[in-house]
C-alpha cells in the first residue's frame, strides 16, 4: 500500500515515479491524504531531481483527472485554444479569440489573472464596464455555442490539484521547475476538451523564462505533452525583451486591441497584431490539417483566412457579440476611447540623453505600473484598470535628450514620482544602434 513518505523517498533518491505513485500524489493533494508539508517535500524533490517525459505526462494526466473534463462534443465545430507564458503588454488573447472564432473554430478560453509584472486576460476584460468573467459552465457553453468563443477563469471543478499545488509551488520557491510548469499549464488546457493548442513561450527581460535555452526546453516539453495527450500542439518561441505593442495596463491594452480589430491601430502596435494573426493561423491550421495537404500550404491558407476575418470586420463583430453576451458595454467596440478614464495625469518619461535605445528591462516597466495600482504585487491587491504606460520608443530607435520614451498615465503626483523614474531607468540608451530583436524566434512542432 502506498504512503506519502515512500513516494517522497523514491523521488528524493532519484527514482522514476510510477503512474500509480503520481496518481496517488494528485489524488492525495485534493483529498488531504498528502499533507501540505509532504506535498511540499515532493515538489522540492521534483525540483531537484527533475522528471522524465513519461513522469511529466503522467503528472499532467493525473492533475487533469483530479477534476472535471469539459465535453464540447455536442458543438459541431473544432475546438482550439492558445496559451502564453506571459509578459508585459501581452494582450494577444483579446485578438486571437475573435479572429479564430470568425474562422469557424470554437475557442473555449479559460484564462488567468495577473500577478507581478504580467497582466492577466481576465483583469483586462474586466476593464470593460460590466464584463463578467465569472460564468457557470452552462453559461460558458451557451456563449461558446452561439458566438464561437467564451472567456472565463478556472472553476473549482477544473484541475483542483493544480490550484492546490500552484499555491504550494509559490510558497516553496519551486515555481520554475519545468515538469511542474508543464503539468500546471497542460492540465488546465486539456480539461477544456481541445482538438488543438497553440503556445506562445516568451523569452527575454519581461518573460518568466528569461534565458532562451530554458524557454526552448519548456516549449518542447509543452508540445510533447500536448501531442502525447492527443491534442495537436505547436509552440512559438517569441521575444519579450520589450513590451509587446505600445500599451501596458489593463484598459489601455483593451483599447489597443479594439483599435487593431477596427483597423485603426497605431504602427507601434502592429507586432501585437502580427503575433496574434500567426498564432490564430496556427490554431486554425492545426484543426484543419489532416496530412493530405502540404503543411506550409495549409498554414498559408489559414493565414489568409484569418487576415480576411480581420479585414472584413467579422472578427470585430464576433468580439462585439461576446462583449454583449458576457454583460459588457458594447459601445467600447465603436468608441474604444471610452476605455480611457478621465482625470488621469499624463507624465512624459524622458530620455536622459541622446543615442539609441539598446535595451529595455520589460519586467521593470511592468513592475513600475503594478506598483502604483496598475497590477498586483500581491494576490490580494486591487487593480486600478486605468493606470498604465504607452511606450513610444522601441529597441533600435534613435532618441534625443528629452524625447518621450513613453507616457505614464496615473492618478496623482505621488504615483508619478514612484513609477516614472523606474520606467526611465528600464531603458538603456547607447551610442550605437542595435539590431532590433526578432519577434518570432522559433517554431516548435
């Protein structure tokens, strides 16, 4: 008969856990048979000893089966989703969901909230007045069936082992363990009953995985786990050495996305659209591709479909219908500037010298915005969705002394004095023009 001590000892000593041991662990975390201190000990053993691909797959499946698995087989369309490992100004979900839905692929998007330097999709959506992300599963299904995409947070029924283990990972400094990251991400995504999944794994100063080699390792592990579970999965390794697009901050990011859907986006925001179109095309292609058509040709065709959904206004209309269905104020779809709060203080963040932007600490920009209420430093923090930063300068740009690197939008002078100097210090100005980073570094299939 299994007991927690034996499972901990087995992994501590470098052994490969059996499927039975892993399932016992996941069940025990939910039932309480594994005490928190015992679960923490096993997490630390996994952190130091690692897991084989088989162990990783078994842990993902055990966490998946610790709760409900959604079944959308009664909806006669393919289902696909996207997951990003998070970054600064990363708002692509708001574009991808309506773009893919407009191409007749359902997107059951179960998203998260922001913490630290990264923003959460749910928090961004809630900056639309009235928008509800707390949906029952019946509501979620009805919106998905009628409109093609729905957005909500993880419910108590989905992967409950993950919720418990995530809190323990945070408390025990084991968050960075790749097998635990993979199991956490994939157990939630697989619970959504998907046919296909596109992953955006970020690397750079604003990414969870700053080192490119570690980010690539994570991407490969995620792709292997997804495909091994029968969900067609691909990953893009993308740059997060500077904010994605111009807007950093919840309402500003939603405004930027609606402007892009309307064909009115600023030129500096186009990387957001480019990445969203590419991820959307891959989601659609993964649901379409049966091996009878050349993969590159299939991707080119779906890319054209996604671009047509944007150009025709179909994606914007899909977004509008979703906002209405989830209780939001649809007027923002016609007047995105409604999301910009009145009475904000605009603070110019100046370049301290002439030269070229050679580097940005994207995480520091995110933390600066979060520190004055534009995000969460602690889980219990309240967010002011109006606070944010509009980046004017990108890596490679030439600037003069006093030029605006960007504009901080805040409530008062105290917030300005807290955040503006931090953002200014996040920019490195040098004498020689660097090569701007490539947005998509690698495709992992």
